C-alpha cells in the first residue's frame, strides 16, 4: 500500500483529492488541515509521498517542505496548488521538492504525477517547461536576476520575508539569532546580489523575481 499525506486547509479539496487517489486501490491517503497537524503526522509515521498546498493558512507550502525535508531527507513532496507557481521554481529546486501539480488537473494527471514522483521523476507542467526554454532568449538583466536568485541563501530569504513584513533591523536580528552588526553585513551582501540600495528596494525586487508574494507583505 502506498501511504500519502495531503496537507491543505480546504476541506472540499482534501476530500475530493483523497477520493481520487484512493480509487486507485493501492493508495491510502491521510489528511492534515494545518502545518502543526502535518508535522505531528510526519513525526509519527512514514509516508511514501506528500502533497502540500502552496498556501496553508499563512504558511508557504515550500517553507513547510523545507522543515519536513530536514526531518525526513528522503521525503517525496509535491506542491499541489490552484495558484500560479512559475515564479517559485527556483525556491522549489533549492528546497528539494519533487515538483508541482495544479488542482485543476484531472484525475489521471493527478495520479500520474504521484506515481512519477514515487519513481524519482520530477513533475513539472509543460507550461513551465516551455517558460524555462524561453528564458534562454531573455535579456542579460533577467539572466542576472536568475543567477542572483540561485545565489540567495535560506537565511537571506527569511530576512527578506521579515523586511516585507515591515520589521526593524533590531527585531529581525533577534528573530535570526544574530547581532545587528551581523545582520547589517548580511543586508549589504543581499543588496549587492539584488543590485539594490535599500530594504524597500530589496523587498520589491524580491517580489519581482518571485521570491516573495503579495501575502508576504504587510497589509
């Protein structure tokens, strides 16, 4: 039996997805509607594959995947989303996620995606593959952005998220468990990578590059 964990905070989506997968006969699906519930289940049981919504409450599914992969380095995780995700591609690769599948996919596509992931294959929609091919023809500036994106560390990504929330350097330094001087040094390096001169410019550039979404910014 293939054991699958589905993490989503939309009850109708979870039940529909579970029904589709369990109709295969060799799949058993457990569900969790919050990050806390998911981590408890993952700590207690091994799953052959996991499907995470891209946005679970206020938590990014990619961030959850990073936590899970620290707990279970061999975990097979797919992001299962109804939102546009092309801008999250670099973050997905860095995190070690096996791929993406849209909630608008039909039953056959969903089941095929899970089985492909279980075989160790990457799962990417053709629309994203075409976009990556077109990227080779983009301007030098855009290529430089992609290089900067690949060079940004997890720590810098977390700092960017706190900047977007409007938190001060002092608060960010405390959250990151570093001195303000160390944070300022980190910000200098980050500004250089993004080719910006301020915190506000850094946050806006990160959003433009796909590191941050509207949900990451203070409302």
